C-alpha cells in the first residue's frame, strides 16, 4: 500500500498555485463590477477552482505515470516520483490520474449545467491536452511545447473561463489577466525544467529549457516575470489599482536570484518553492487591485 504522504507528494503540492492563481484572478475581474451577484461569484468561482485543482493534480499524476513508464524519471533528481521510485505501481498512478480527471469532469459538468453546455467541449480539450502533455505516442511536452500548454490552459483558459462561468462573457481584461496568470505559471514550469535539463536531454525529452540551454533558459525564466509585469501594466491602463500586482514582483526577486546563481539541484528545488510563493503573492495582490477598482 502506498502511503498517504507519498500520494500527496506525487500530487506535487508546490505546483498547485498554478491552479489557484488564475481562478482567483478571474473571480477578481468580475467581483469589482457593478451588478454581479456575489453569491454567483462565490459558487461558480468555487466550482471553477475545484475543476482547476483537480486538473492540476490529474496532470501531475499523468505526467508521473507517463514519464515513469517511459523511463524518463529513472535517473532524475529532485522531488520523489511515484512510478520511478517504486512508491506506487504505474497502474495505480494511472488510476489516480483518471480519477482526478473524473473529479474535474464532475465539477465541470455542474458548471456547464448552470451556464453553457459548450463548456463540456472545453473540458474535453483540457483533459486531452493534460494527458497528451507527456502521454500518448507523440507527447508535445517532449517537443518543447509544454510552456505553450501551461500558458494557454493555466493562464488564458483558466482565467477567462472563470470569468465566463460567472458573467457568461469574456472581456478584454479577462484575457489580459489570463496572460498575467499564464506567464507566472510558465515561470513555475521553467524552473522545474531547468532543474531537469541534463536528465531530460539524456532521455530525449526536449523541453524549452533543454532547447535553450541552461544559461538562456535561466534568462527566459526571468523574462516570464517581466512579461507578467507588462501584462499588469496593460491591465492598469484601464484599471489603475491592478498595478498593485507589480509590488508583488518583489517576492520574485529571491527566486530569480536563486535560479541565476544555482549550482546544484537542491538550489533549483528551493527555487521551485520560491517561485510558487512569488506566483501566489503576485496573483493575490493583482487580484486585490482588481477588486478595489
């Protein structure tokens, strides 16, 4: 029997801000608008958060399973992986991924019933993208497209989708805010992939970090925070208090410094936690700014 602690570790809690931040921002986009029912914001926003968290956990388990059976994680360093470490069987991890996708589907079905059935199509695309990230015969995560997936689905789709399930429309601010969340999520993925460059290169997993190489990948990581800042400035042109999110970028400075100076896997593992915290701080302050618009 796999321990509860092992399953929790396999769910990769440090990545969960990537699921929380876009939903929080999406709720904030509409919370400050006149005439929006607060109860609907809380209920539909809560359902959207449940979908987002379940999808994040599902993708993490699916990634653990797919990389584990391919042998990609056999010699990796960093946090424990269930399949590669032998802490859980490949079949058990695959079931955990399927169950997590199913949980996301149930909450998504409730949202679709309360808003638009077109959301079911979006949900299917999200699940398919989550599974084929590292699964299937030609996983796009092995082709340097993982960052695109994260930006689109844990940025634009999660944020604008949250706005849609509350007010049933997608605004310009929703898309700009989705870009803020997306760039922050990409930074989280990049620090993870920078840590794994040597192992991924050996396993023929061509992530963006592998393609860029260590030095340029570290620069690209820093640029993600700059891109998020630019998106927040664009949002602040219409909603000035949104600039509060820029203050949160101070929390990213230790992470950026650690990534640039990292000399060991342990340094980059620490940077992953720092990046997750920075993502939360920036996202929360940006959301607060939107609410007080």
